[in-house]
C-alpha cells in the first residue's frame, strides 16, 4: 500500500519530484553533518591543561573540530539507510515512515 503511494509521489508528473527529493535528501544530510559537528565539537586548547581522556594534543585538536561527530553521522544516518534500502527495497518503500517523510 505505502510502496505504491511512495512511488506515485516520487514519480508524479513524469518523475519531476525525484530530483527534488534527491536534492532535499542531500541538503538534509549536509545540514545534519554541520549540526552534529557543532554539537560534538569541543573547546579544549591542546597543550594547556588536561586533554579529554588523556589523549595527545593532535588528537585533541581533531576532536575540537567535531569531525568525529560528522563521521558517526555519515555512518549511522547516511550509509546505514542506503544499505538497508538497497538490501530490502520493497520493505523500505512499503514503510509508512518513508511515505510520511516524503509528504
């Protein structure tokens, strides 16, 4: 039921909704990268005081930028769902959450 509705929504009007969906998806992923990086970024000056978990100054500088949050977001929010959708396309399309997110 939801699979047909999802495909009808994506390919309505000679498939003109599909490029918009793909652009919106990419913008959402990029926004989530910046959001998670800003939340997980630290403000500890390397070489002054104690680094988190006693790590080296170079590793502390890396953690200050929030790249670790962006990497985790890439793995969990992007790649995992792509693998799930490619392994189980019918289950992914028939999921009501997919249809609701597209509306």
